[in-house]
């Protein structure tokens, strides 16, 4: 049985369709990265899955429970970490954890809180107000609070936004540790390096699920060809290339230029005169996940307007 | 000059303020609604010299003198005799329930005494729990009744004819006419209403504004649990306020307490429950804390004006009295004054208690219906 198995989810706000026929299957123990530009419907999809929003159409099961009728059972076994810190800033760390432990009826409360504080390394700061924590610590507290009741499915909405690289690294180590113990994780993110740490990624854009698969599969399926241009006068070269047929993306990466297109012949033709310039080298490169996403974003029409 | 003040920058701020004002429809409605409501209520509803007050007549004799006095009282417009009591005990009950403001007793030997040329007596008992409400009616009484009697006896106005009519006035429950006796028990209701409704009206909007609502809803708490969890703490706050007001009423203002304290506390509990549930209902309607406070204020204003707290309830026109009936404070004021000053028992205030229980049921049903289990 899949941890998440939903079909044809639709959610409209007013006359705007925010989630448009989204289907998703996630196997137990899998870490799935949920990617897409701002306003693409990631948060809405996650909220539907944890029962915070009712879909206008579609159906499915989360942890075997009917999405439409069993939202209370789903809430008991799902851990949901919101995008914005949503614990009580005027309560201490320990008080927040006690509140959560009691809501989930974890007994004895004191033991659960003490264990969680010890895991977090926050035992000595238990009486500090949550509002005074730094972004990274708030995020760790929020994660600890949502896994305290040992959920079977963890839904994380951009958990690492605004968190420093070291804290992010530790966060992801923790996610992998939890997944090894059988926890299923769906995590939305904007960071490519985080996407690459997922078993599988799902890309959503303007409410539509565009692709899903492992990072390698997604890159391969995109069918993009990338050339790396290096040498003098890159700014001028970039400006010249942008308008040419066959060139779909030109992006500077340090001292090089990544030129991406989907038609190999057209792209090579566009680059032929550049390659002939003095001191300029044009070499085939690997298409990155970011290149693929930029391509997706350019390809899908913005419905925000 | 430009460094300190620029009309351009001022303009930017003004434009922004007006845009925000227009977007916040509740505030906009308040800016129009509050002055309008105040104008209408003060202008039409409030009357500090109430007329047509319900009165009970206790008259065993049905002679022409009695009828003359009754019709004279009725033509003053102050008295409306819609109860004819069989006995003094029945009249007493009517007054304790607050169904009448006056009891006029004309003794059975009234006609005999007039005919014999002895000084006749009538007794007017006025409900003085609100001294200002009854003062007008009492002050016009003696001269009018005497004039009516003289006319009936055939004595020309101004002439001296027989012994004068002896009008005995009893100010019941508050013989000295001390207005604190009316105001202080009423304040208990007003203070409770102000704090309870205001504090609970921001219960949910605060969670929404701080972003903690999403998390709360994602955790397994039912709407009823959230509602009770939000309102019950304020019962404790209310309890403290009640203690403070009652002790102060006794110590500083020496307000009498003739009724049953447990009965009053029971009624207060129901009233406070109704208030916190009303506040919670407001909280499910408002989108921001600011809106919630404005809605609470919008409710608070008419409660002060038409509940009978500041101005006599009986002095208001019918529509305003009807409006007063749908406010919990109106019913609570009757309860608190009846129990504290008149020593009313449960039977006497049963209707008001039933109203308050009705408010509790109505507001909790409304709040649960309005409560959104999701973020839709």
C-alpha cells in the first residue's frame, strides 16, 4: 500500500485553479521532493493531503485513509511542518512540546518532552521562549514537534527556507535517518541540492504535475543538450546567443556560460561561430536539474496574472 | 525644509491609509454604523422620563371614586394599568418579577371615608430599583389624584373641600432612592460583558494572525475541543471580576444583597458562558484581531444603551424594547437587580434564566457552525 495515493486532485480559489488534476503516488519509506516555482500549488497540494483543505475534485488515500472522509485519522498519523514557524512564540520550547504531546495524547507527557528535548540538544534551553530562537533552531524545534507522535508520513513545506547550509545539511541527515526507519517524507523545496537528496522528485507548475521520477530520470526525460562556453568576452557572447534559434537558455556559471537547447543540430549551429572565436572553447556539458527546471518554468504559462 | 517635511511623502502616506481603510470593510462599516446607531438610539430610543409604565391595581371597591382616581392616573400617561391584582400578595409577586413598576392600592373603605368626610388614603408602591424611572410618575401623583377626587366630589378647583387625599408612597427595594443601588449591580453585567466578549473575540483571530492556526488545525483537535479550550479560561477571569464587583458593592457602596448568593452565582455562570461563546462566535467571523475588537464594540454599544443599564428600559419605544430583548445583558440586568435588591427566587427570574440559557445554546451552535475545520 502506498503512503500517498491520490488521483485527479483539483483545488480552485475563486475562478483560479491552483491545483489542476494532480495525481501522486509515494511508496512507504520514500523521500519525495516536491518542486515547482512560487505559487505553483505545492503548499495547496500538501494542505489537501493533510486534511487542511478540501479538494474540489479528485480522491485518494493517505496512509490508507480516505482523503475526503477520514481527515481526523489522517491528522493523527501525519506530521505536517508548515512553511512559516507556527508554534507559539510566547510559550517556551518545553511548553510547546508539552502542548503537542497532550494534543496527540502521548503518555507520559514529561517523558516524551524530555526525550525530544534531549534529541534536539535543547534540554538546557527548555525554558527559553520559542520566539527568541534563531531560524535554524525554530526549524529544528518544529521538526521535532511534528515527529514527536511518530507519524507514518511527514509533510514538510519548504522546511529549510532561510536556514544556513550547515543546519540544512543536518536537517537532511535527520530526514534520511527517519526514512530508514520507515517514515515516508514529502518535502517541498526550491533548492536543487535538496532535490538531489530525494529518492524521487515531482515537479509541479501552475497547478499541473509536469514530471516525476529520480533526478537522473527527470534530467534524461527532459532531453536537453548543454554546452559550456569559456573564454574572454562572455557577457557579449551571452547577449549575442540569447536571441538565436536553438538557444533556449544562457546562464553564466562562474567563469563559464551554460548554453542549453533541446535540438542538438540547431544548438550546435548557433554555437559554431562562437566556437571559432579566438580563445573561446565550446565543450559539451552535463545538463543540470536546475537547467531542466528553468526550462519547465519558461515552458509553462504563468496563470498568476 | 524638504528634509523634514515633504507634501509628496505625506501624500504617499495618505494614499496608503485610504487604500487600507477602503480594503478593511469592517472598519469602514464601523465608521458609518457607529454614529448612525448612536444617533438612532439616543434620538429615538432613550427617554429618561418614561411614560406608560405598567402598573397593577389592587382595589376591592368598585365605586365611582376609585374609578375616577384610576382614570386620572391613567390620563397622566405615566401609568398603564394592565394588571388588576386580586390581592396584595399577587401584586407583590408581579412587582418582584418586574412585570409592573407600580402597585396602586385603593382600600375597600375608600368611598366610605370620602363620603363620611374622613381623609381617604391610597397607597402607591413604586419599584425603586431604578429610582430615576419612577420619580416622574410619583411626583405628579398627589396633585392629580387629589384634583380628580375633588372633581368627583363636586368641589370646584381651587376651593377647599373636605379633608385632603392622603397619598402614601412606598419606594420599594430602595426606600432612599439611592441610584448606586441600581447602577452597581448593573455594572457587574456591563463589566463582565466588556471584558469577556472582548477577550474571547480575539481567540481565533490571534491564532490566525500569528500563523499558529494552520498548525492547530493540522493536529487532532476537534472544533468543540478548540472552542471550549478557548472560552473556559475566561470563566475563571469572570469569576475574579464577579468577586471584585460584589465585594466592592458591599464595602464601598453598601448595596443591599437580599437574595440568594448561590442563585446569583448560578445566573452569572450562565451569563458569562453566553458572553464567552458570543465572543468566540465573533472570533469565527472576524478575520483580524482589529475587526474582532470592532465587532465586539459594535455589540457593546447598544447593550449599554438599550439594556436598561443607563436608561430606563420601560421608557423606550416598543421596537427598542424588542431590540433590548435579544441582548443577553438586558436579561442579566433584570436577574442581578431582582436577586440583589428584591430577593427574587428562581421562580421569579425563571424567564430571564431561560433566555440566558437560550443565548448559550444559540451562540455555541452558531460558533460551531461557523468554525472552519479547514483553511478553505
